[in-house]
C-alpha cells in the first residue's frame, strides 16, 4: 500500500517536471511567422456549402462558423475552391454558377449575393488571407452532371475530351490557355484575393487500361518540335499555362501571390538522381506532366505546398523523407506542406493514424526544417468532427498557441508600411489610426496587437507577445482589457511588418 503511494507520488513529480521543462521548449518552437491554412473544398459539397440548395443566409452562416473555428485554432489563411469544375462560386461573365450552390449549374444564389466577395470580407476582418483555389481543366466529374447552356464547352467542344469517365479541357490547346488566363485574371482583377492557388490536377491521373486521347493534338501541335517525346510535349503544355498565368497575375496585381499544391512526390530517385528516396506509383513529373520544381526555380510561382498525405512508416512514400526532400526545393521561394488530418481515425488499420499525437509530430518535423515555413490542412470539415476535438484543443493551446504572421515575400516587395498612430482605448476596445497611402504595396492591411507586462524593459516583437492579428482598425476584448503595455504593428499586403506604435499603458 505504502509502495503504491510512493509510486503515485513519484509519477506525479515526474509529470510536473516534464511539464516545467517541455512547456517552454514547445513555446520556443512556435514560430512568429508561419503559414497556417486550411482548404475549404466546394466540389461535391465536401466542406462548403454543406449541401446544395441552402438559402443565402444559411450559406453565410456556415461561412462565419467555418472562419470562426479556424481562427480559434490558429489558422491565418483560407484556401477556398472557387472554380471546382469550370464553373464559378462568384459572379462571372465567363462561366456559370456552380451546381454546388443550388444543385443546378447556372442558378444564382437567392437572394443574390457574391459568395467569393463575402468570404474575402469575412476572412480579412479576422486577419486571415483568402487564396482563391481554381481547378484549371476539369469540366465535370461524371457524365450525369448536366451543364448549363451557357457553358463554354458548347461553344468549343473541340477543346474537350473524356478520360476516366470525366470531362476535361485539353492542356494542349492554345485556345484553352487563353480562356483559362481570362478566367483567372477576371478573378484577380475584380476581387481582393491574396493569392491564386492550383492543386495537383493538371493532366489527369492516369487510368489503367485507358489510353490518354491526345494523339491527334500531338501531331498538330507537338510532333514537329518533340518527335517521339510526347511526355516532354505534355510537360511543355503545362509549363506554358503556368508561365502565362504568372505573367498575367503580376501584370494585373503584382501583390497577388501564385501558389501550387502538387502531389507529394516530384520524382522517385530510381527515375532521377535528384528525386526523393520513394517508390511512388505516380509522380508530378512523370504522371501528371507537371515539373513543379522548375516553376519554383524559374520564379514563376511564389510558393509550393506539396500534399504529403502519408504517415512516417509508409513503405513507399513516408512523410519525413519527403518533408526533408521538399525542404531543399525552395529555390528562394516559399515552401509549405499539405497535411492530412482527415486520415486521423481511431479505427484506422495503421497505428500512426490512430492518434492525433502522431499527426502533430509532423508539425514538429516541419518546424525543424529551415526552408519550410508553414502548412495547409485538408480539409475544413474535419475540424468539426467530435472525435477530433482533442486535436483542436492541442492546436489552440499548444502548437498554435500564439497567432502567427504569414511569411513575407521579399522578391515581390520588402518595404514595410508606416506604423499605426494614436493608439487608445475606449471601453473594451483598443483602436488606432493609419495614414492614407495610395500605393497598394504600402497600404496597411492587417494589424498585429502585442501585449507586454509593465515590468518589461524592452518591447520586442516576439511571437509570445502577440495576442491577435486583425483586419480591422480596432480590437475588442470579451471582458475588461487586461492590464499591461499595448503596442500595434501594421502588415502590408505582402506581410511586411511596420515598427511598433507608441505604447499604451492599461493600469
């Protein structure tokens, strides 16, 4: 009996000591600058709207609920699928309204509103970026999907093909390149998005026992330049659209970023000495004809976010091996990593997917690498699962304990904005003013609120002093404003941070 008491006491002391030593270490591992995104998929109503046919107010209510949840657990960016299948979740003169809003393609929300504009406004209020995710070539997922009579496919059936039971625009046709560029630039020009985002769908994933139908197009467009090298011609087609879009985006709004979230393997080492030590059945380069590291190396894109949706003991493509490989593929641009919380399942046959702690270890791996500065998680709805509430708490209280600033992109702009002025308090609200500037690069877009203890001699802009990031010119507390010294910094569109405002002491 007495030995049991001593054992219990010993374990209690050990636990306290572990907490004392590990808590500061964990805090030190939380970076001040980190991209923390979540994908909101609209195709097949995966994440939003939860089902087709919701009223405008129901759709808006779901948007607010999603944003509040992700802000609460430390996310600072939303990757919203606005063009899932050659359609639009925004007002477009090029393509019909998406079926995933109403259930029928071409039917506008009722009462009419612009979903993308609403998402942008609500995200920015919360100090969160909005990346517009477009799928370039997919037209319909199955042949039962009826297309609106206004669809471009009916004007140009020669641009399309069927493969694996789905319909696509061809990546090989110059008319498709031009049309897709117009669609993307329409979004960039009319909406205050922070980035254009593509995922891994370029040429379709290969279907066994089905030949890809592009022989005639190769003869027409590629045979003269790529004799007997159809794979190189296909890669050139994808290179062409990425390069065209890069130029068009920066010509329209130079501050809008261009990001790609490719399949998790560029090439296997057995196919290329520069490839990863993996044995994946497909790859970006050989299967999807997407030479994604070339785009990063050439500066055509601003970030890569490979989807490393595998566990660490995967026999063919394990997480850590790929994270380390992609860490060396930055080429002076940003690299984030796509993660798969959707795989966490207590009933999984794989041990490393049974518990959220194994998933969170992947965050620790990423934070140990010099050139990986964040992550995206697929997808939003899984953060509303009852069985993942523990993951939410761990993110909120430990791994994303402090709000993070999205990494800046100095190759686009590295001049910080002016600092906020006249910081004051009124009731439960801190407020400040900013100077008006015409240059879009220099306009304050978000604000970082820091709080210091009155006894601190120096006010450093460290991660553990950040209490909030907001897109408003004020910050409101739930109850009273806690005592301390408050200072505010401004962030511009590229997340360059200003100097601190003059201090405000709350006693």
